[in-house]
């Protein structure tokens, strides 16, 4: 199947509508029917303005967070249509991919 790998780049301390932005984004994804996502915490990064972000011993709130979705074309359009209606700005990357599953799911419990 053809689609996209979407990566959204956030900070752990970013909030939207009373909750962490990454939690809100996951809820939006579930609402529009996405079947999976991965959230990764980074050690260190710098943003598009060049400001550094890192996980310090005493302060973890500035830690970089990356959310990944693998979506088909319709899901990508639905997600971006939903996000464009909100009062937020989220940096992302979008890569064209081919994806699918291989094997027999019944064997996963052995």
C-alpha cells in the first residue's frame, strides 16, 4: 500500500486544550481512525529557530518529542484537514512510503 510516514516534532512541555500537545495529537489521530502511532522521547535537539532543547537531570519538561504515523493518502488528508482548523503550529516531515504487513498473525502468540 502507498502512503506516508508523518513525523511531528514537539517539546514535552507544549500544551494544547489543557493537555500535553502529544496526547492531544494522539487523540486526534484516534478520532479520525488512525490505527497506530509511536511517540519517541529525544535526548537533545534544536528547533527551527535554532533554540536547543534537551532532557536535563533536574528539568525534563524541555525534552524533544517525536510522534510518527504511517498513513494512507486519505488518512493523511483527513489528519491535515483537522489540524489546519486548529490554532496551533506543529513542525512535521512527510515521506512517501510503501507499507504493509507480512506473515501470519496467528503465529505471533507462540
